[in-house]
């Protein structure tokens, strides 16, 4: 899902404390990196993934009497809808759920306004080390793809942020009809690169999704920026994966 609670890693010293060390031995024959997007490459401006940051402003232009507590309740309803969905739902279906909770008629025009194209940089930003890390991986000949629970416009958002040119393939839940940890998500990306799972390093800010990838034969690292290290190999910054290539 295009949401991401991030976690952090233990100190860079790599001392064993009953958990996975920060820098385990690098896997052999790695040739590619499969990136989750939200929480790994990008973060939402304003701190909220869904709905988009301009949701309230757009709805208020149609129904100016809606109060903040009503928006909070409707967004919670949208969260439940997301959680109950087997894959990333269509924008319009997601918005209809919240609009009906608000008592607002989900007209075609309002739905169109809620999913209208906006400059990516108005709603998203990359983490500070992302551009430099992607450029260095590219310079070293490392192949890259994205595996993300996201809507189909993710490549366009990456284009708006200036990072799309690094990725040869996208595995997007809304297009494949399944979410991680469904094996189809991981395999779609590695197959597109014509590489075996063991030749691919998978990165995600959700350690359980990294654990699932490791079970499928991929190398994995949890991107843990702000909270204790996970039970799978973890990194505190994307720049650390340069040590593996």
C-alpha cells in the first residue's frame, strides 16, 4: 500500500545484541535492487500518504460546511476500506467510500478533481540520499526495479521527482491485482529483469515484507530509519547498500 511506517536500525558498529547486525555479510552475485517506493524512496509532504494532501481542500470546494472531525472519521473509514481490500483499490472506489461517509455526492466531476494530476513535488519528496544512491548504483551497472503497493500512476510520480529513469520495471499492486507479500509482486520484477531471485536485493520499510522476500530466495534489507532494528537484516540509509555492489 502507498503508506509506510518507517523504522530505524541499531548503531553502525554492527555489534551483536540478540538481533540482526546492521551490516551482515553481503550476498554473492547480486546484480539488481528491487525497491519499495513509499517509505524507501519517497515520503509524503505533510506526513500522510492517503488520501492525498489536497483531499480536504478539494472536497471543501464542493461542500464547504464539512468539519475537521468529519474528515478524520471519513479518512478512518477509508483506511478500513484499504485494509479490507485484496489489492490496491481504484482511486474512485476509495474516494467514494470517504465521500459517502461525509454525506457528499460522489459526482463524476468531484471524483475527477480528486484524482486530477498535480505536480509530484507538491505531494511527495525523495529522501535526502535517494538521488545520489540511485546515480551511483547506475554508474556501477546495478539494475533497478520497483515493487510497490501503489496506484498505476507511480511511474509518473517518479518521473515528476526525477528518478524514473533509473528503473527498468515496475511491479505495481493495482496493476497486478495483488499486494505484497504475494510472490507475484516480487517475481514480476525479477522476471522483468531476467534475473533469479538470489541475484536481486529487495528493500522495504516493512520488515515482514522483507522476510517474505527472503523466504522466496531474494536477498533483503529492511530500511529502518527511525526506530529499533528489525529481525531481518536492516539499513538506516539507502547509501549503505552501495557496500553490497
